[in-house]
C-alpha cells in the first residue's frame, strides 16, 4: 500500500506495508509510552473479551504488534522492545519518557 503524505515517516507516522495493520501509527523512537496515572502506564494483560493479551510477549516484529493492537479497540498503543521484539500493550493516556532500545507506538485513530 503506498504511503500518503500525512503518513510519511517524516511526520512521525509509519507507512502501511502489505499485510500490515491499518494505520496510521505515531512512532516515538527511543521512548516508553508511559502514563499519566503512573510512570509505566496502564498495561493490558487481558483483552476486554477476557482472553489473554499475551502482554510483553515476543512477536515476529513491529508489524505483528501493530496488527494485534489494531484489532482491539481497548489497545491504544504499545511499547516495542527492539532487542526482544516484545510488545507491551497500553491504554491511553500516554506520558512518554526516554528509554533506550524501546519505541512507543500510539494509534492516531482510536475510534475503533
């Protein structure tokens, strides 16, 4: 899927790839998403339907994390640990902070 200007990497969004989750996503490189109520934010260990979210589980890459989060309305973003390829699902509101080796991915459209 080709990128459109408002999804370009220069604007902080990543472009969709074939088979990737619908975007757009805002990537905060070198950041943990954090939270307003506590430093580490509100984790999602169980999805709204009661199934395990597989919190902080290694995935095949960031695209796999995006696809899983995009499928869940309650997932507003995730922290991606680059070295282990782990996804830590988060609910908004975010208060990002610096954390080497991690990237915060935030849904920019949380209506669904």
